[in-house]
C-alpha cells in the first residue's frame, strides 16, 4: 500500500563546499522543515534586513500580511500553517516606534494562537532601551515592554547591543544580546586609511568601557571626554535641579536634613592626547547628534585631523543628517539594525555595515539547538 506524505518538501543542497564568508561564518542554504521566518513590518523599507537574513539562510520569507486599518488599528494575517514549528519574527524599528511594537505584539499573539511551538523575536534594535532606569515619577518603560512581549507569546529574543546589558534581567525568557563590534572593527581596519594613527574616543565616562574594549582589540590608544558644552534637556532628568537650594523643614519641628548640593558638570575636557591623530568616537546609539557634533568640534580644536563616529544603531532623528553634513565630522558608520536609507540620501557621510550574517547564524543555531558561544568569541564583558 503506498505511503501518503503530507506537507513534505526537500531542500536542494549542493554537494560542493559552501562558500566561505568573512567573520568565520559560512553561507547557509538550509530549508529544513520545522521553522519559518516572518517579517512583522508593514513598510517596504523595514523588510530589507529580513530579506537579507532569509537569503543567507536559504529560506523564503513567511507569507503574512501586516497592515493598518483606516482607523489606524494593526491587523496581521498569517497565510501559512505554523503549527508545531519554531517561528522567528524579524522586526526592525522605523521612526514610528509604537506602530512597530504593536505589529510585533499582534503577530506574536497570532502565531501563539496558531499553535506555533516557539516564537523567537529578532529585534536588532530594542526600542525604549534608554528608558531602563527610574527618573523621578516616571516609569521603567523597558520593563513594561518586556512584560508585554512575554504576554503576547514570545519565548526568546535575539537583539544586538542593548543600551544597558542589565535589560536582559527584565525578561522571563532567554535573551541573546549579540555584538556588532566585530563588524565595526573590521570596517576600521579595512576602510580607514592609516588607522594605526587613530585613537579611540569615549564621548562620556559612561561610554569608556565600550571604547576601551575597541581600543584593546585594535591595539590603539584611548581618550575620554568629560563634561558638557551647555545645559541640555537631560539636566532635569538626571536630578541636578531637584535638591532645594536652601534648608527646608517638613514634618516634625526641628528635623533638619543635610543640605544636598546640586550636581554640576564642568566644561568639556579631553583626557588623552588627540593631536595629529584620527579620532574615532565609539557609542551604541546615535540619535540626537548635537552631543557628537560638540565633541567633534572639541577634538578638532585639540588637533585631531579626522573625526569618525562608530555606532551600532543609527536612529538619526530629526535634522541629524543635515547637521552631520554641516559639521566637522568626516564619517558616521552605523549598522543596518535600523533602516536609514532616507538619511543616507540626505547625508553622504553616513555609511552602513551589514550585520545580517550574524543574525542569520543566530537563527540557525537556536533552531538546531547549537551553542551560541561561537558568536561571542573574543568579546569582552564590557563590550
């Protein structure tokens, strides 16, 4: 009696040796059953990264429709069976952050109710990551978002260069925080002429550990900037204006609290010699560019003859591209964790490094139950 097979398909895998790619990975041409890759974006520009990842995996992008109703409600229709499979949802975050979050939540819940085995979110730039600390009477929005993702059905997250590594503790399921530093370091070595004459710069003491990690692997010197050019909007957020300027008594008569001095930052100073050097500023996010431009001007005054900025996530909001084009910055290098093709048209100084390779390899390893340690080799704790 003939055996009937339902839903079977074969992958055509060449017997020839797989093509070698940089960073030690090999091109994957795997189309095995048991997992699907979907994009949760409703805009074409945001699906480019998902297409690159599926090309490296050798699979097709899952069939789904994500769109906005006339009343701005998000609707998701999954067009194929996902029962009992590992599902990877790739969600890049455009300027409309809240819509992207709703798209991810609705798709995750749709897959959960369709009996997917595991739902893994691939979120290269994790939104609201800067709101991971309590500010006065505010809230830790990043923790709220982590709870929402878990409730929607996600069982695992792949992300890249979280703003604070402690964010991983907000989740009740595994989080793989990949690093973009190998790709950015390779760009420095291959694309910056005479990079041996460069110096790695941290534009604030909080970025010093990350910059030190780059400096040690490139065998370069380190400079740290401290202070600020003028008062910014963060003044109120960091509490420097919150203590009263005079002693006040409240509650019991005669109770006096110690006088708290308001925080005050000095003008920008540079610890380290940048004269006659190429200055490479390292950070994880470049959004509002005013601080970077102020840092570049100071470095130029101190004798640096070229200024590069390296960041994982290039949000480049508002007039960022125009301000960069008019500034002393020579080049801004970011990865494609966030779509920024429009900003590149406005500013030719913006360059992109592709990180789809490591994201595709992470997907393959998670589905096959392989160790992720290889993706973190030679990565320092402070990176």
